[in-house]
C-alpha cells in the first residue's frame, strides 16, 4: 500500500475521524500489520500531527490543510505563485 498519496488526500481526515470515534490507531484503520512497528508509528504520528495542526490555538484560530483535491478543483492554481507566497 502506498501511503504518501493518502496523506495528500482529504480522505486522511476520514481515517483520523474514524480512529477517534472507535478509539483506535489510524494504522489499525488502514490495516497495517502489527509486526511493522515503524510504519505504524510513522502513520500514527503523521495523523496526530495533521489533527493537531487543525485544532484551534489559544487565539481560536486553526489551520486549514490544503489537499490535492483542493488544488485540482481550483481553476486558477499557480504552483509557482504558491511557492513564492508560502
């Protein structure tokens, strides 16, 4: 299973939400084998990082992640301009 595209997709939010709802790890939802400890750790860590970035900070502001679907839906996407602006 190639996981990197999953983290670029809005679908990862569904994985995080389902894991939180059922009280399990995102790597469990994705079916990563128990003996692949490092892969499980990396997936769970990436999901936790994304989830925490989306939570409101002390000022009540949160970050909205940009997913590949958002870029493809945009008719005025300019990667060069995005690179300069970020």
